[in-house]
C-alpha cells in the first residue's frame, strides 16, 4: 500500500497450503519476453538497434555484464554456462577476444557510454589472476566511463580468493560482491563437490568490508542432497553471524537431463517435496526474525540496504542480474552466452568458446539469438516488472505511458486473476492490483497471467518450479 510515496508492505504470510497448490513451473522474469522466446538473429539487427537509439544511448547510463565462464573445479548442482579448466592461460586468450567485443560494441555509440552498473558473473570471475582482472577493468575504462556513484559487483568463490585479491578488487573499482556459500554442512558440501569452510568465507567478507565494499551478498541453495530443516537452520545461523547486507535463498532444480554435472548427484539423497518446503518455511521465518526484509523471489535484504529502500519507494527494478536499484537501463553484455538488451532489442551471444572466437576473428559480434521487442512486449514487461518488484500495480501510470485503457486492454487477464483473488493471493481494485502477503511467494504465478507468450505457446518443461 502506498503512503506518502512510500510503499508499506504488510508482514509476509507463508501459506503452505497455497504454495503446495501452486507447484507448477514458470519463468523467473529477469526479462520479458523471456529468453526462451528468442529466435535466431543476425548481429546486424542488434547493431542497427543500437545505432537507431542515437543520440540517446550515448547519454543514457548503461549497465555492463561480463560472463567469465572458467572454473577450476565443478560444483555438481551448477546450471551455469562454464568451462572447467586449471589452465589460466585460457583466460588470457578469452580476454583478448572479450576486449575485442568491448571495442566493437563501444564503437556503436556516438558518445562515450557512462556506466552506472557493472557485473562480473560466471563461472568463477576470480578464476582470473589479479593481473588479468586488472587488465579487464583497464580495458573497460578505456572505452567507457564508470560513474563515481555506480554499482560495480563481482561474484566471489571464497575458496579461490585471498584478502590481497579482495583489496585489489576494491582498488580497481568494485564496491559490491556476491559470495557463494550454498551450505556450510560438510555432508552436503561433499555431496555437491563444494568443500568450503566458514573461516575462509568470513575472511573474504571481512576483507571486503575492510576495503570499502558497500554491500556483501551471500548465496544459499535449499533442496540439495542431505539437507534437512535442522541442518539448514544451522547453516543460516552461521551465515547470520556474518551479517550480509543481502541474502539469496535459491531453490535447487534437479534437471540432470539438461545439466550433465547434476548426474553426479544421487536423487535419492534429495529432500522430499514436503521436506524441501519445511526447509524453505523454516529458513524464511529465521531470516525474517533476524530482521531481513523479503524483497521478492529468493532475495532478502537488511532494512537499510538500497534494495529495501528502493522497494519502499517504488523504485525497485529487475533485470538479468536480478533485483536492482537502477532504472531499467540499457544493458550491454559481453562473453559467451551473455544476454544484453539495448533499445528495442534483446541479443544473446553464442554459448560455445570456439564459435565465440570465430565470430570475433571475422570482426563480427558473436550474437546468435535475440528478439525485437514490440509495443505490447514493453507494456506487459512494465506490468510484470511492477508486480515482481513492488507487489502492486496502479493502472493510471500504465495507461498514461502506453495510451491504453487498462481494463479493456487486459480484460482477459483480469478475468484470469479472479481465481487467484479467490485464493487470497491478490486483490483487484478499480484502479490497481495489490498482491497480498500470501501472494508474494507466488508472485511468479500472478505475473504469468500477463505473459501472452506463455498463454498462447506454453513451454513449462523448460522452466524451474515456482517454489
């Protein structure tokens, strides 16, 4: 509910029966349309879209994403696009091509791009040596201006990072980090091939704070082999002593038919559906009791964290990197499988290293898939964004922005919301939609109603479970 331009959310309500009823699958809506709707697309379409945006794109702040795929060990649960190797020389070759891609994309801009957000994801970004990380950041600064108040983040594997490297990361510009933990229980760690002590995790976080990092986030996964409610409770208790600014609690999706490393996980050791729900309910209650705010989906933050503040002000956004405090700015993406969005065009790079190198050898951007965004896509994306981030939607701003009558345009969708309203997930008012405390955990079910692609061409088999 909006009071004095600040959204006041009622206490979260974990309704186990409702969650059990909505046990299907659906998109996570880091974009709309979702990436599974992309089709084969030539790089020329993307380049044309960027150039047609001129001169605005040269002035509008940008977000940059860099996919660094290398890992020297494999975590069995992982579904990321990665390259397992211990040869750090491979990263030198990759950086040669990555910086060439940066040069080509930067040349599309008529004015030097100003960067408000930057993110290194993987893989394991800190697979790169200190010299390689410095080289990449220097290369980025050669083509772009990093804003002094920007958010520059990197994913960290504490097993591979020294305090000296964390200090270097601060020196070269990073001010936020996401720390992978998943679980501190030794039996769980062994089952997923990720042995990581609390001590090395704490050392990295302490080093981040000592070197001026503004935010530290910790990633956990529930639903892994051998996990129980009691064991996960102990892991979270230990995590809480680290007092991360943000915390993500992801659901493990066991899809061994799609992700080969998951075939090494014994499905018989995974918690049952009811057991997994026990873990989730206990973990959520534990985090709320510790003072964290439920941001949405899998994410929690301390009340004074910029994410929580942005949500209260109705300024929270969501993109391919998750929740964000910045507006839905254009995103340029670099590296294998990376997805970007500039102007009215989504574009995704090839997923294979050799194909990536081959395209750049020909001085071509390595784009293979994408989608041109229509007026209806933008409209529905704004509706889904508001529901996912603010848990409410006022009709008038949408009507003014897109020159529609909301009730007429979305008459079919409003009718489809009625069963969800009857279940207590939301309230449809004359001028707005308000998601209830019960509905926040099932926000994907609500957002799916406005997904035209999903309704007319379902692809539920390719999505993760809603909870």
